C-alpha cells in the first residue's frame, strides 16, 4: 500500500505537467523493487491557499509524502527514498533552473494494526504475474 501524495503550489501548473510527474514517480516506485505495483497510488493536489518564504508569489513548492505499510527494512526504505526523490529532482530540474521551487519528500510507515484496506485492482490487472 505505497501511497505517494504530492501537495503543490498552484503557480506551478503552467510549467509542470503534474500527470506526467505522477507517472514518472509511479515508474520510479516500481523500479525500486520495494513496492508492489498493484498497491502503488500517486496523486497530486494543489494547495488552495499558500504563502511561501517571504510571501513573494513567484516562490513554489512540491511536498511529497509517501505512506506505506510497515515491514520493509530501513535499507530498502532509504534506497527507495533516494530513488523516488532523485526521479522527482530529475523531472523538475528544468523548472528548478528557471524559478524558485522547494521540493521535499518524506516516507513514513503506517501502523498495520490501525489500517484497513480492500480492493479489486489485482483482479483486473492485465498481467496476473504483477498481482
């Protein structure tokens, strides 16, 4: 159940294809081998209200938060954190060269005793080997 949520300043929308960024991050998550593909979710939301640094509206941010079920080793989580963050930095490099942009990423475990889930995505995947 790796869920990656991006909260971003809406002033990025003219310059960043958020759907393409979500796809790039989904692919990076798969590449790590740490996250089961059927459970990956990546979504992005603009912050309706925001103020950054000195209040100049030219500043922008993307805050990425990845929640996952406990059970992975710290080494795997560190490797995955670096890989996903590096994918975001690479995707956003052209934008970061042109403008003020803060990029952050945090990964945290979900307590499995306090988490419930159900779904049928695996039943509908084209490749049963990925389920």
